[in-house]
C-alpha cells in the first residue's frame, strides 16, 4: 500500500529556504518562475518537528561526524576506563568509516540511529577484555625488526577483531526518519537503507518574483554630533502558496523497521502529523511565517501508480479581486479539478481511501464526498485504510 499526501500551504513574506547567494530558492515550472522549498529542507523540518515521534521510544536518527564521542561516552557508561574507551573507540571508528582532517571527526557525515550506536558500543563491550589486551599488545610491539621490517601482528589482530565487529553491526535500525528517508553512504555500502518515502520539492502554484528588504542598524552609542547607520544591507524574500507532495510506501517502511507492520502504521501517522505541522525555520526570527496548511488531501492506494498533482498548476494561478479569487481558494479548486480529470482518464482502480480537509469552506466538485472536518479525522481515514 502507498499513502499519498497533497498539501497547499500559503506562507507570509519570508525566506524559508535559501540558496548559496542567500536568495529564496526558486525554479521554472510551466514556463514561469516559481518559489521553491527543497525536499531536503522539508525533510529536515519534518524530522525536527515535535510531532515527529519515534515509533520505538528513545530511538531516533542523528546526523553526525562525532561518532567517536558518542561511542566513548557509551563505553564509559558501561564501565570502561576513559583512556581505554577513547583508544578502542578511535580504532573502531577508523575501521568503520575513517577520520577526516579533524582527528576526532569522521570522514563523512554519518546518519545513524541511536539504537545502532548503542549496538556498536554493546558489541565492543562484549569483547572488551580481548580488545583491550590486543590494543595493549599492539602498543608494545617493536616498530621494526633487525632487518628494518615492521612487526605488526598484534595490530593486525586488533584490526581484524574490530572489522569483524563492524560486519556484525549491520544496517538495521528502528529510527523512523532513517526508515522513511533512507540512507546511502558511498564509503559504507553495507549501511544502505532504501527510502520508504518520497518528498517532492514544494513549488508555488503561481508566478513569484523576489523582493528586497533594505535594512539599516543604528549604533546606539553614537555621539550627539554623529549621524548615519552603523550598517546596512538587503535581504531577499517572497510570499507564496506552495503545493507539497509526499509519498510513503507502507510495505517498504515495514521492511525497514524490522518487518513490523504495526511500527510501519504508527510511522505513517507520525509522518503525516509532522508533515502537516512542520515549518522550515530559516529566518523565522525576522519573518515569523508560522502558517499552517490551508488544504490537506490524503490518498491510500493498494495498487496502481501514485500520482503527483503538481501539473494542476502547470498553468500558474492568477489571483483576482473578485470573491473566491485568492491564491489559496483558486489553488484548491484547481487541484480538485485536476483530480477529477485524472480519475476520468485513468479511473480510480486501486484507490481504497480518500480524505481531505481545509480551512475555508471552498465548494468542491470532485473531492466533496471525501471532505472531513479535521486532521484527526483525516488520520483516522488513513488508519482504517492501513488495517
């Protein structure tokens, strides 16, 4: 089964996701410039949302180069001496991923579940005495024999033990965000997790032009004879009604969560709650664009191909001063009309549940029978479809 989420969300003037020049991200769609929020930005805001609850208590995904610090702390908590915990942790991380230019940080940014880090430290602890003995013997080895050839039998023994432990760590994790969004590190192919979720870039339903905010800052300690600004500059911003599309493969999510259907169902509901509530945080202290979605549509399919509704806005929405001519209301009607066209052309085979809710009382032609009053009732419809 696949669960689709279609969201229309209108944001006040803001710069929610910026590019390398500090401008709001954008793209061309339907031949005109659109505002854009990248899928990476949306996924992080979902992961960081208070609504994104781990399906296994205490297990969450973290992105870090500080695996050494986490392992060392965990081993000390288990009873290891701090110096030995540092030595063994350092040797393990060298085998696992290697270190970058900074001696305490890994070569790449690792994406790990807290349960995986706990499993690593537990496996090290199970062979702690062996590892410590091998490390101490390796430290005492002569640097070279009489012929100038290095003797590193003990170091090789320690390395083999650590690599054996690395192999037993596997890629299994109960971290919901890793199970949803997947994981791929070229240096660690064994750690690959196929994503169960697709997140599209959010794009505005209409043409957008960026605007400039000119600002100045006054030096509060200027003397009576001094005038002028202490600094000045410009910040780009825009305002847009975005169409967002997310897709979750329930079966793949269950596989990623240890073949647990119950965890997968809980994970989908947690994801939907977070997707509805999450808002990117960039420059929010200066724009406060805390705007919830105006329209949410959830579709459950037990067969057939999923469908993005982005092409409903291939022709950009143009606001008018007439009643019902605003961007949000027109965007809702445009999406409803496109949904009807898709079903007329391709049929509704495979669709087992459709539910939508909205802030405004917009008259719908094709989705009226699917309307529910609240997000909780929409979640209830998705829950029924997954049972």
